[in-house]
C-alpha cells in the first residue's frame, strides 16, 4: 500500500482526490464516485465494457483476492499498468476514464429508497420512545405510592413530637 502523500502526489496531474480508509489501503474518490483503490496489491482502477480493452492491451489483470475457500475475481476493477506510475499525465487520462466508468456503473444501479428507510427508523424510534414512557410512569407510581405514606408518617411524627 502506498501512503497518503504519495497518492496525492501521484494524482496531482489528475486533480484533487479524496482518500478514504478502505480494507488494507484507501478508496480514491473524485466527482463523488469511488473510481480507484490503493491496496497492498497496488493501485486498481474502475473499469467497464468501454475501458476493459485498453487494460487488456496493457496486460493489466482484474483485481482479485483470496478468501478461506476461494479466489474472488472482481471484473469491474483492474490493476493500473506499471508504466503509468511514472507518467502522471497519462495516469490522469486513465483516471478520468475510471471516473467515467464509475459514474456509468452508478447510473445503472437502481436508486436507493432512502425515505423508506427513514420512515422505518422513525417508526422504530417512536415505538421505543412509547415503550420507555409506558415503563417509566409505572415505575414512578410504585415508588411514589411507596414513599408517600412514609413521608406522611414522618410528617405526623414530627408534628406529634412538637406538641
């Protein structure tokens, strides 16, 4: 994995990027999309049907990782060709393509229903609050009724002793 300063310098020709901690490295974000990863295995760019041929021509392999049971191949990410690490201008062009590939992939995904999740969360919070309100007054009543006679008795005793 590369360090933050190295990555920011590497992408300086491309423009500003946001680095977010991810797995064993960083997710690299520009224009609101995660278009690359910097992991122990190297820098990996987002690809799609339009950009894969360029990576194949360079001999860039798909990103893969090992689990306990198998090797997982992630076809939507490819390793950055080694020669681009020394060519910031061409790396910037490849990064722009990766951003566009990430945007196309995001456009294909159906939109999340955020409002539905908020409604469910609000209902759950309302139910929890109602349960707390039901539980607290009952507990207070028990202690209030238990304490009330003793306070009255204490008040009576103090007035009796004063006479």
